[in-house]
């Protein structure tokens, strides 16, 4: 029987806050154990570290300018071949549980069914099997989900716990069936709001007396390129260490749920024939570089865990330093499942590295920042490349360049862009960036340009590579 796929992704969990990555404050024993049983992609990168752009790229294998998902809260055009389309065409059963974030076309009003309910059909991008999802919310107690109607189905108790229980029930059903399956579990934690009331008390208890400090690269002033989601108000700066307690508490609960899911996979006899993945859509800055949130090329935002377990096929406890970008995930997984990769996919098949072998690998991951987090605000756009050693970035507004040696300077506090000794490195990255942007038709426009040329009423009509699309 073909292998199964279980893809679990957290929201806003950065690599550096996982125990297996060296964080002594983290309580993540199950994720840490998974790391000993998996191949860890230690240079896994979120190619556009914002919720909706990540998801659009994950499902299509295309860069942001080819999905058109340039900010949050705009509606994905369904005229793309997704990983779910390929799975269903090859007799896979699918399940999707949790946050979707590719449907709403209005900023705010997240709880209105017109924004929270994704109707059956093409807008589910091929996920035509079990569906228990909502577009967007981040309050985690006594929330809801939708199946095939606008009716809100209550999710009693703490949402990640309920979603994981639902996923375990799906595993039981799928294990008893005759088809291979692919299940995507999109958990909302540890995304803010980081209020004590938004995490189970027993997990907060573990961290209430833990002392957290501001990051070494904390800045007292806001980054001038930050959008309103990334700016810190004075009262927020006072709360950063309190936020961290809740963030780590949410992560500890997330870890418990990952452990429950792993146990179910094993007890149902699915372990050896299931590719099990744990990852995240992007990270969080907590004041680093004068920013909160994500949507930036700094390490805290783009470095994510990516653990891949498949006993007997993938090196156990191994590590690959290949630069795995978000758009590479779809072709890599399809190849591992021995399924065809759609011709329009822009990512690379890095499956040889998953199997502990060598193959063609990217010189660097190409990252895009196409605007403010969720509105049509200009002045925040950037492009970047992250190689195994360096991060190179350039802002659209004033063409400012940045270059960081991430090995010598892991907190990216020393910009080498104007250092004569690094001019050859800068020149090489400029050439690489121009080539990559030309390949995919990325013309580095302002955020409002995409509103005027690609969308109508926050619905995506066209992109750099599909123009026009229905």
C-alpha cells in the first residue's frame, strides 16, 4: 500500500523555541523525541513568513507572486493545482483540520460565516475528503469549526486539544479503510494573543515563575520598515517577557498534542508506512530588531522546525542542512510518495536529502515580502536570499541592502552590506536575486500595486504567472 502522510503544522512556532534546537526553557519532550526518530531539516525556511502566504505556497509549490497571496485576508484564486488535487487523483483520501486562512476577502469580521466558512468545492483546493476547518481566529477556548455548511460546530474546551482528538479519530477511520491517506492538521498555537486566559492553566503554571529576558538583538526603537502589526507600543514592550511565558506554555501544550498524535499513529500500526511531519508556518520576533510578529527576513521569523519521520526510509536522528524553502515541500513530498509533480510547481524536489542522499540543491532560499501583514500599505516590501551561511536582503522603498553572516553573527546584529571585504558576496547575491526574480516574473512592486492590478474586492484575479485567470 502507498505510504500515508500526516502533516502537522503549528502557527508562529520558531525553531529556536524548541528543546531539540537547544532551548533549555522549552518543555517539548515529544517533539524532542520525534527529532531523534526523524530527519531534521536544520535550514528549513519560511519563504514568506506570514500565515496566508505560507499556506498558499505550501499547497501549490509556487512563490507568493505566483499564488497572488501577497497579504493576509485576501481570497485565494482556486485556479491552481494543489498537492491535494494530486493526492486525490492517485486514490488518496484526505483530511484537513484547523485553520485555513485562504478564503476571507475582508479585513476583520473573522467570526462571520461569510469569512469563516469555506464552502465545499474548488476553494478547498482539492481537499475533498474530511473537512473540519475555519478560515481564521486565534482565541482558543470554546471556539468552532465548519464542515460542509455555514453552521458553526462548537469546539468545546481548548481548541488544539479538540483538534488533535479529532485528528486521532480520523486516523482510526483511515487506518480501517482501504485507501492511503493524507491528513493536514493546522494548529493555531503558539500564535498570539498571549493572554493567560488563552492557554490551559496547568501549562501556564509550568512557566509562571520562569524568568525570561529580552533577546540579545532587542532594540528600544521600532524598525522603520515595520508595518503596524510589527510595531511595538511602549506598553507592549513592558509585556514581552510575560508574553513569552504564555508562548512557551502554548508550545508545551502543543507538544503534548503532538505526542498524543504520534502515539495514535504508532498504536494503530501506521508508523512504518506513514510520513509524519512536524513543522510551523513561521516564527516570531518578540522585540528582536525592534519588531514583533513575523513578515521579515530575520532568523527569528524565517527559521522553523521541520522534522520528517518515515522509519526504514529516512535517517533516524539525522540532519540535513539543505535550504528547504516552503515551495520545496510540495514537490519533495509528492516525490517521496512517488506521485507526479505538476509542471507549474516552482519549488525544488529535495527528496534525495530526505533519504539521506545527495542531489541538486539550491544555493539559497528565495524569500519574498510583498507588503504589510494584512492591508494595502506601502513601504514594507523586501526580497531576500538565505544561504547556509548568509542572509542577503533588500528593501524596495529605498533600496537599502543588508548582509548577515548567520554563522559568525547568529543574532544578525552586524550588517556587512557596506563592508568592502564582502563586496564579492554582495555582488553574487545581487546576481542570484535578479535571476530568480526574472525566472518567476517577480517585478518587485509596491503592495498597493497588487491591489490595483491583481485583485478586486480582496479577491485574487491574476498573478505573475497566471494572467488573467478565471
